[in-house]
């Protein structure tokens, strides 16, 4: 008998029978991940309450002002967009959606879970796309609920001074849609930056800086500077919510409505495309 | 079957893995040994497609692992038990992974039961001990019922009962015809668990052979002989070409003999009418063989494994 340590008899390995790889399985998987974190529903609930509350506060301020001015309550009023969609609430929503969008990927990198995920799904680009799709869907639902809620609450308050408008009023629907989509736009920008940066604190800081601080650096009095400013999501949102035409006498440049919609599309698209391109090349 | 061919990984000037080649066969437990920083984890990560090699290639069952759209049915891997999100429950963690690979949800309960975590299924992973996280990592690896399993330092943080359980599990997986590849720096664990060894040092291959062959490489293989006529026997053995070291205490003298097998020593003693009261072959432990071979890995560079 020969020494056979190098070639012992082996049973045949179990055969691999595999169902087709389906993208919707990845969506379901990311959805399980999203809803199995207790912080997700808490953050969403608190943000919703805060943003709707800020609309109530803004509307109450105008409610009191209208009482003091003694203005005729019979006269029909125009929509007061920044009562329904006050900056205090919606800039906060941008910050929260951007950060949570970033955290969905950064938490995988910081814990190392991304390696477990990548061994399970070696198609890395598909994982990023699935995360982006689930993030976009979740924040579109939340954003719509918040935008609708803050509109209804603010108008209910203003109705006390007969200053409320119905949802069919001109300009209301555009403001509502722009405010609802602000959340998924920012969440996707955060997700893209999260994949690029991977480090929690740095990512959240970059998201806050990019979304909120950067636009204030570029004034609207110079053409080139105004162009950059108009390319920012927060400027786009303001322009879409604002229901009065730009003042022709003003020295400042004003963003256009179609241009602002393009900003809404391009930012998340570029963020996610960059993220997909980078994960394919980089070591996990 | 895992095949690694001329695999190289450089980080700047530092070469973590240097033209490494070896094959891990199915039906056996293969240990992957090396001192800290030898490049074990980097090699495993390249096999799993997490890191791109600088040079060379690696395949699992003949296919580059990264080419699979879904991985759990091909390879089960535990790289680091802490690579989980502490905020999720064990069941949620496994459910998300199972779902991504189209694995039925009942499989989650099965693997949790198999690793003994059924009672902890709904608890947050953040509250798990390292041993429990290792069990969860093994459950993750088993989820897709894969033909190839890879574990990086699996016994870390396990209690003795857990180590025993794991050892039996690895044996069973290999007996089922699967490829089982374990990295460890715990030599004693490998001695009890592995059939084959792949030993690396400074990113280079030192040995790829059976555990028994590896242990036999040690120069410290010796035979202990007890005799009342120690001086006479020492002279006889030295004359026959052995090197002899005195051992034991006065009145119970022993000799540690290297260079002659036990049967030759016995025959020489009989021929010279020297009575023996002990004749024991002392095999070097895997630990000793390992220390010796990795002490200067460059020296053992020459031999190619195949």
C-alpha cells in the first residue's frame, strides 16, 4: 500500500444548484436591512414631526400678523409657500435625509458588514443600485407624507384667517412635489458621498457642507457665481417652491424652473453613478 | 477546490503576498498557517474577490469568485465575526443575506439551530459575545449550503465546548465532500483539526503538505531511552552515528537520541546486552515544527509545492 496522504479518496462535493440572480431579491434584502434597524423609524418619526411642526410655527406667525394688520378677511389670498414649506423645516429635512442616506452605506463600511455583503453578492454595483432604489423609495414616501402634512397643517391654521388655499391653487402642486422630492434627492446624494468617503463623521460633515453651506458661498450677483448657486439642490428647491415670478428689477440672477428640475435629476444621478463606478474598482 | 496561482498583492512598497501558489482539495480540512502579518487574511480576501490581486489569479471550483452574481451557494466564508451590524438581530442579519441570494427563509432557522443560536435569534448582535458572533459567522457561511467553506481564525473567543463543536463541524463538512479551509495561528488546534496544511511566512509559501509530513520536518524528532547502563548505551549509539543527550535524573537516567529510529536503538541495545526500561519516540509537536520553519521563512523559500 502506498502512502496516499496527498490524494485521499473524497466524496464528491455537493452540486451547486442556483436560481437566477434577481435584482428584486437584492431590493428585498436591502429593505430587510433598512427596517431591521430601530433607529430608522425613530429618525423618520421625529423628522416628520419636526418639519410639520415648523410649518405650523411659520403659519402661526402669519396668522398672528394677519390679525394685527387688520386686513380684510374677505379678500382672497395667495398661497404663502414658505408657511407650508419653511426653510427651517426643509433644510433640516435635507440634512437628515442626506445623513441617513449616507449612513445606510457608511454603517456597512465602518462595521465591516460590507465584506459579508460582498461575499454574498459579488456584483457590487448591483448592491449599490439596490440600496439607492430602496433609499429613494423610502424617502419619496416619507417626503410625500411630510410635504402633504406640512401643507395641510399650515393651511388649516391660515384658514382661521381665511388665508388658506386648496391644493388645487396655482403653484401649490409644484411646491408640494419639489418639497416631497427634496428628501430622496438629498438621501441619494448622501448615499453617493457615503460610498466615496466611507468614513462616518467625514461623510456626514461633507453631506452637510455640500447641501447647506456650499450654496451660501456663491452669491447671485455675479453670473458665474449665480450659475453655481443655481446648480445647488437647496436653490433649486427654493425656486420650485416660490410661486412668484422673478423680479425684473432685481440685480440678482434667478434660477429657472426647468433648470431647477434638472438639478433635482442630475445630482442624485451623478452621485449614484460615481458610487457604482467606484465600488467596481476599489478593494472592499 | 480552491486554486491559488502565483498570487501577489503589493501595497505600495510592501509586498503582502508574494507569488503564492497552492491548491486546497475537497473532502479534507486544510489549515492555513502563518505568523501574524504573513498574509493569510489578504490571501483569503483575494480568493473571495474582495481585494484585486496585483498579480496572479485565484479560482474557486475553477471559476473566479468575483464573476458570480451571487456568492453564498458557491462559498461560505467567515472572515471576521465582527463584520456585522450590531443594531440588527441575528435573524434579521441572516434573513437579509439569505434573501439577497434567493435562499428560502426557513434556512435561516435551520442554520441558527445548527450553530446553537436559536434562542438568541431575535436578540441584537451588538449584545453578543465574541463566541456567539463566531457562531453567527459560521451560520452565515452555512446559509447557502456551499461546497467550499473558508474560515479566518474561527476558534477565536470560543469556549472549550465551542471549540470541540467547531472541530466536529469542520470534520463533518469535509466528510460531506466539501472543501474546508481554515486559517489559524493556533498550531495545537490545527493538529487536532486539519488533515492538510498550507504554511506561509512573509507572504510566501513555506509548506503545502499533510499535517504528519509537516510535523516530521522538524529536526527535533527524537527517541527517549531509559536504561541503567546509560554511559554504555550512549557510547554504542554514538558509534552508530546518533547524537545523544543525557536526560532525566540520577538513578533514572535517560538518553534523548536523535538520528536513529526506535527499532534500531532497540536492536543495538539487544546486541550489546544493555537492558532498556523505556523506549519512546517523541514526535515534535506541530507547534515546534511551525516555529522552526517560520523562524526564517526565506530559508524555506526554495521548494515549490507542486
